[in-house]
């Protein structure tokens, strides 16, 4: 299963293929940050965050479908986007309707202000890393930008304090690492369809991600031992362990399986923090 062809459809791919993995992940870590900091996560900002991120990822998939150069190297996820474009358009309309309803019902002004600043950054990221209208070539490093904006999504909902800033940085790191693990496995597809991906400019990515994952796991474990937000950092350590193990055995799986499992690894806060809240 180490070839470049995608696997046949499996039910557990659906979250990734529908673009629902990203909004679920960002909401999971925003919830984890809220729990760790003792800050409430209001329902409306959380729902708006989910819908905005889903809309962005649906749009990104449609753009990737339009710009795909070699369908023989395309992942199953990309082929699904091609075959069900109408479904993606319908989901986008539903997202916009939901966002409009939430805005009509009302959001705190500070949430809107923070979200506006994040939107400017997302727009710049889009123009530099997704559709390079200004420079005509995709800049390298989009994986780090994705990690940053997942953290900023949590910031838009919760704000930032001296207590939450390390938590937000942690989100950026673990999501970026997730993206790098996926990029390492999707190297052949990215070479044909996404020359700005990490595998194109990071020649030793396969080796380096192993020791980076080990280092991040150790750092998260030490933070869990020393910091007050023990459950959060245990979740972080668990996510890094799972992602590092996945990278180690990635060539035994298809790119579609690696992507789906990498996203599942980022749901680590759900079981870890739930159990820790009863034990610690």
C-alpha cells in the first residue's frame, strides 16, 4: 500500500474527504484551551468558528480541484472533491447561511474585532500559499501558516492572556506537525499538483520529523509535569506520540489513510481531558 494511488473509499475517510476534519479539529483544541484556562466557550462564537473554517476548507478543495495538473497522482480526497463538486457548493451555501444567522443573532464585539484581524491574515495566507496571484508561485511553508491560523481561530473565540498564549502556541505547533506528516506521505502527489508543499523544499523531512516528534513529545510531557494545565499538555503529548508513530509507519498506508489518521490524532484532547478531569 505504499504506492501513490489512493485507497478505495472507507467510511472513516469521510470526515477528511468532506473537509469536516479541519473545523472539528480547531473546535476540539479551542474547547481544550477553554477548559485548561477556565474560560467559557460561548456557543455562538464556537459555531461561527466551525462554519467559517469549514467554508474555507471547502473553498480550498474546490480550488485544488480546478488547479489539479495530474489526476493520476491525485489523492482520493481530491478525486472526491472533483466527483462531488455540487455537494461542496451546497455545503458552502449552508455555511454562509449559518454564518449569516449567527451574525444576525449577534456576536460579542470583541469576537468580531479579533475575527476581522484573523480574516486579514487568512486572506494574505490565501494569496501567498493557495492562489499566488501576487508572486505567481506558491511560497514554501504553508504548513506552518495552517498551524498559526488554527491557533488564531481559538484566539478569535477566546482572546489571549498570559495564561492562554502558551496554549495557543502549542496548537500552532501540533497542527503544523500534523500538516508536515501528511505532506511527507503525499510527496508524490504534491510534486505534481502542489510544488509549494513541504516535501518539495525540505529534503530530509522523513528523518527530521521523527526526531522533531520525539522532541515535541518530551517537551509536552515536561510541561504536563510542571504546568497547571496538566490535562491540556497530556493531550498535546498524546497527539505528538500518535502523529510520530503514524509518520514512522506512513509508507505502509495510503496517503488518504495517513491524512485521515493524522486528523484523528488531533482529537486527543477529547478522551484525554475528559478522563483527566475525573482522575487528576
